């Protein structure tokens, strides 16, 4: 039976305390300015065993969430504002939409074979409409929340946060603060809001990298699950490099994507490819920047270009080495100069090179990892989540890595062209280490 989604009410949540006049303008850093107008989305699924969500209790849960959200927004007041001229946020306390909904589906049905079209309806808005749609960017909310009651008694908390002002680490810090606010004796930490002092706002027009890679081709999404045992076995295959779980999974998926691309052309066409990983640079700055800072304090680690065809394969060990070297390459020397005029010029030059490579029909395998984010610790007063997920950006060759509930495995969501996915999901090496299922 197809699930039905019903919105019960919508309310705007504002900060419990009015934002003072001297804090009304939150300047974007140039790293925020170049970030796309899209939302980072998170879905927390809680089972009925943890939640007694009859109608009366569900209303109580909603009220508690709203109250705690209002309180934490006093600290994270830019999330209640609106962006102006891609330069600053007008912290006008316009608020955060909070939607209450009912869903005629059981948690077990959703989790058995997660489907993107179902997950999207559990979010308060389409996280990628600002990229693909015709919207007024200055009217976009910075955050939105949807709290849904399932027919089995479980609940789902869906949150979208603007990528213009918050990255994955900042998002995690926000959830930590929100959870802390729900406690009777909670003492949430005030976030650091000084990224624009390190990476000053620039008076110039920026285009996002995604502008050159959004396509109309038919895309499909697959969900891969690597358990802890498979990851240990895979790491043991790479002698001499001691790869992390993320590095070895990245290399395997990247290799499988290249082989699938070659296979989709029946070997007639070689593939030229490079991979990138989003890297948190807070800890690489001197002195280290606070982990609870909001804003985009991240950089792309980019590998060299690789060429592969039916006669010339590239070993997994070689790809692991490239991924590791690229990530390590974002060192103290690089990030410490990033905020200077010289560092900014070098940064913009590297972006130009990326755009040129993409325009030359080179495969860009884009990776982002949330595996170290403590999302499964999100206990708002009714227990920890059974599952945590997101919606992957719908562009080709895009991968997001998530932690599994036990903390030992990795869940990967991969977006590919339809004909490439047919080859990818039957890759023998991949199937030796992961379960693969279609999610769209």
C-alpha cells in the first residue's frame, strides 16, 4: 500500500529572545558566498518502542520540540534570517517553518528498501529546488523542520538547513545544541560566528561549481551498505598505506564508477576521471578554529586525473594513495594562507581549473563523508534514532557516505547515469564487500 502524507499544521518558530540590533547583520565568508543555494537535509527515524506517540503524546512531543527549537535559535539566530545580496544575512527573526504531519506507513516498510521519493516527502521542503528552480534567493528560509507521526507509532524528524551558512560539522553542532536544550539542566554551547573574519566577504559575483554539472539526463540512485567486517577485509587488501575506512571505500566506489562508465560504452570509450572529497579544515587552521563554528569552513581535496580503458586498469591501491594524498595535501600551510589575497587568488584559480576539466567531458566523482558525525546520538528525550539518512544531491557521479547505527559500517548513496548504474550495481568487486540496492 502506497504511503499517504498529510500535513496537519504549519507554524513559524522564532528565537525565544529577540536578536539584539548590533547582531542584525551576519556577514558571509567568501567560502559561504561560493556555496550553492541548496539545503543540507537530515532525517532522523525513531521507532515506536522509544516513542509513545498516541495523539496526545505526539502533540506533547511537538510542543517540546518547538520550545527547545525556539530556545536554541536564540543562539543560532542567523538561521531565522534571510540572505541579502549573497553577502550577509539579515537576522530579522523571520523564523523557521515547523510542519506537523502524519504518514500512513510503518517504519519497517520505509527502512526495508529506502526510496528517495518517500524520503523527500518526509522533509519540510525540496532541498535542491533553489538549484534547479526559478526562485528568489532572498526569500529563501535558512532552515525548516518537519515532524511526522507514522502509523506504527514511530516518528520522523526531517530538517533542512541552508548550505549558504552551515556545513556538515556546523549542522552537527547545531543538533548537539538542540538536543542539549531539550534537557532540564541542559547548557548548549554558543556557536562561533567568526568565519568571515578568517575568510572575508568579497564584493564580487560568484558562480557555484554545481552550475556547470546540472544535467537533464536520467539519473538513478543506489544505496550501498558496507558492514564492519567487509571494511576490515577491504582495508587489509591495501598493504603499506593503512587507509582509513573512508579512503578505501572512496577508492573502491570511484574505481567501480570508472569501470561502469567504460562498460556502458561497451569498451569503446576510455574514461578520464578525478575524485574530490569535502574536507573540514577547522582543525588544520593555526590556531584551530572551533568545531562548533557556523559557516562553510571546508575545502575540496582533489585527486590527479586518471585515465582508464578496457586494456589499462588502475589498481585499487593506487587510487587509495591518490585519495589519501589529496586529503593530506590540504595541510596547515595551504589553509593558513587561504584567507589572504594570495590564498584567495590561488583558490579561485583552482576553481577555474575544475570548471574547465568538467567542461571537457571528464568524469568528476564527487564524495562527501558524514561518517564521523555523531548523528545517532540525537536523543531529543525519547531515545536515539533507529536510522539516520539524507537526500543525495541529484547530479551524476555524486556520493555521500554515512555512518551505520553500530558505528562500524558505512552507508553510501551513489547517483549515476541510468546506463552507468546498470554496470555499477553488478560490479563483482563491489558486491564482494557491500550490499547494493536501488533507491530510485
